[in-house]
C-alpha cells in the first residue's frame, strides 16, 4: 500500500475501522504534493471536546472495572492521536527522507496495534468508545511542526519518551490490583515505545545542529507549551531510556528537569554583595574574591525559597546527586539555569534578586521588569544611618521599659569616629552585611584608613554601644505597595563574638532557650506570643516607610536580647535588611523539621574542613544519613548547596532526633 493512501485513510477516515486499516507492506513511490494541515476526521463519539480533561484515577480505583476501562479509553485516545499526527506528518512533508517516512509507517502499524488492544480491553471492562470525553492536546502541541526534525523533537523525544514512564507506572498499578491482562498490554506497548524513542533519537543525532550538545539542541528545539518537563512522568524510567540509547547524563537531566506549565516562573538571582552594590549607587561593582566565591557557592541555596515552577539562576548547574538529595528531603526542585540568557525568549514572572541594586537590575536587564527593580530612593532603605533614626522613632512609639533605649549616633567626620572608638563604641559602615565592615575600640593606622574611606565613600559611620548579647534573632515580613506588611516569622541566628553571621537554628528553637530567658521573653508565660507581636509591630512600623522608598518584597530586621546590669532588654530594630536574608532562607527550612527534632543550619568555611567539601560531607552522611518520619526531617545531615562544587562555603543542615519516634 502506498504510504500516502495509508496516511489519508488514518487522517480522514470517519470510522475506527478506516483508521485501523490493515497494511502488510508499504511503498512510497507516489508521495504526492504537500497537503495543508487539516483536523483529523473522527467518529462522532470520539470528536474532540473542549471540556475534556485527562483526569487520572487513583491507583486503588483500578480494581473497579469501570474506572479501569475509562482510563484505557484515555490511553486509546492518545494512541489514536498519535496515529493521526503521524498521518498528517506524512501528508505535510512528502519530501522528507525515506528513512523517516518509512520508519513512520512502521511506527503507525504498531500504534494501530496498541489502539486495537486498548479498545478490546476497555470493551471487556464494559466501556465503549465515546464513554469519556476526549481532548486534542497532543494534536495542538504538534500542529505547528515545521518538518521532520520538529516532529522527532515533539513526538518521539517528548511524548513517546514520557510514555516510557507512564506505561511502566500504570503497568505496575494494574498488576498491583491483579489485572494481569491489562498489565501485559502495557508491557507490549512499553517495549514498542523503547523502539520508537530509539528511532527518533537516532534521527535527532543525525539532524541536530552539530554546534550544540544533545541536551541543548533538544531543549532549544521545543517551543511552548512543550519543554523537557513534558518528556517525563512522575517516576522516571531510567532503564528504558538507557535501552533507547540515551546517556546517563541525559537521563539525569530529564529526571531533575522542572519548568512551569502554568504561571510564569519567578526568577531567583543571588547577589550577596547587594549592600556594596547599593553603596556604589550605579552598576559596575566588582566583588572581591571572597564575595565572588560566596556568590558562586551559595546560589543554589535559593532553591529553598523557590517553588517547582520557578527558576534559580546559578553560575554553574548543581550536580544531579545534590539535586536528588534535596528532592529526597522533600524540597521542590525549581529549574536551575546557568545564566539569564536562557530566559531571554521566555515569559517570566516576578524577578527576585537577593537584594535590589543597580547591578541586579543590569544583570537581569534582558528580562521584562528588570528596569523596575531599582530606583535611587531605595538606597536609603539599606542605610544603617537611616535605620538608626527609624529605631529611635519606633522605640519612642512602643514605650516599653524592657526594650533598649534609643542609643546610637552618626559620625560624619574622622575626628568624631576616632573619639567614639576611643570610648569603646562599635563603629559600623552604613552599607554592609553579615556583621562585616565594623570596628570596635581605639583605631590604629589601618582602622583610621578604614574609617576615612567609609566616610568618603558612604558619607558617615554608625556608632553604638557594644552589648552583651544573649540571643540574636530576626523578624521577617514582605512589603507590597498599598498593602499592610505580611509577617512571615522569626528566625534565631548565630554569630561569632565579633558579630559575623555563622548560621541559624531552624525549627522550634524557643524550647531550647535557657529557662530564665524564655520566661523573660514570654513575661513568665503571661504573653507567649510577645516576640511575634513585637515583630508584627516592627513590620507595621517599617512597611509604609520602606514602601515609600520603593522597596518591594522580603525584608529582614535584625534584633537581639542583651544583658545590662543583670537585667535583660530587647533591641527590636538593630538593622534593616531590605532584601532577602539567610534568616529568610532558614524560615523556609522550618516546615521541613520534625517537631520533636532539633536543627542547626551552618555555613561552614570549606578551608577549615581539612579536605574537599564533597569528601568531608560524604563522611558526614555516612555517620548521620538523613532520615524522614511522616515526610519530615527527623535526623541526619543535608547539604543546602552542592558539595561537589563548593569552594568557599558549604551550608549544612544538621537534624538531631529528640523524643520518641512516632509510627511511620
């Protein structure tokens, strides 16, 4: 039979018998002219329905013959769609290479067999064609194919690759309810699909742009609504893909690939030197080597803040092993992209740099909305001198005798700074982060040079008493225009004696406090929500002031409890971080910690580990493998950035079990 006649029967036939026409052998001597794209003809009962949805039953429902039959009805529609798409491809591209056209004819005969098996089995289960509304998604997703390579990308390497997963998954589910006959059908379909994918992969490798690696050529060759996310199911069949000829690296990428199928993704971008960028006031800040290494290492940590539909920009892609470990711990894996260029042709949602700055706006400039990230008025929001005035106004408003007095001042000259340092006061740069750029005590020659430089570059220094701190914590909230602050939570963090950030205590840290401190914070149990209510007051006070400066999104406010003359006091507004902070990341860890466990999250300098981060962490995992109970982290260790690539710092979450284990 001529391929053209076969394709016309499948595409234009109005009965299932016409679409299932038996063909023993093909010839392609008369492919004819290219035919325009036309919708397939169908029996009335299988006409496309705008309201149809591929709603899949829970596995337990497969024991019901009617539910199983309705599922097979959907599978039959998918096979029919595949036949119609292949027929249309033959008619639209008569000049395609013979290896492609004849191969497509052979594949169509196998798809006919699959369709016939599904029809027969669903009828045995009491379900007739037309019992379930059917959709045309696959047709719409392939209708704009521009040629054979486009077909291979969309059908063989996307839909048929995904069917490796779906057939294996549903085969297991049917077997689990004792339906061996349906399971056997799916075994046969699965074996054929491996061959279909193998054939498509062979042609793809011959036809792709030789300047691109296989994955890049595949990803760039797809257009919405298709992406590599459509080429997999929930459970990735590694063995089937390897049998089809894919590499281990390809399977890793498919297994870990995520992309939004609905809302445009939020884009997370890590610029930990945001304060220095803000201080400069214009693009072009050059981070020092330590800051650059920190940015490289910790960029993947933003995955803890992202949803599955989001994008995290990283200087290099994290390893598959680390991504799998993060997913196994219950975190959603966003899409990781090495550079903003990969998003240039995509619609994106909110841009979420670590900190709004001129450099962040410039780096994200190819994306819509980047220009709105930064306005000069936002500079004041990051200034510790401005925060000093806000602090005084807040304390005057709260009038709580257990809060700190409104101390602190601004030094605008070198003489003032030198005199303050001689009195033992703490000097801080107006724009700095994580406890850096600060001095205490009399200034030596290097200290004077430091103060002089900051006075020249940042316009002043903040000066305040050194406090005997007993608890560091931070309040976190979101600022949006014309809306009240959305309070997020309170993070307990840890610092060195010099005040530099080292980590946090995620989870239920309040119960770990010294009893006297806990009684103070709760006013002997009379005000168990005292700290949260204080945080909400701070957020309500700051939000309109920050919004007026153009700040949008996450804000963290550092605070602490200190001891003075035997009494405890709370300083509720030490510094305002008008950006994302590590405390905000730590709050994202809280819901993953089992309520009976205790956790600490540390940012460890790799240079102090004594060996490469990957080797050191492998030993930690061997000693304390991560264990979950009821889906929550019960004990063990988790790396929050990739040990395989960490050069400067490694984030490690350590969870210690406490209390009795509950039933699984």
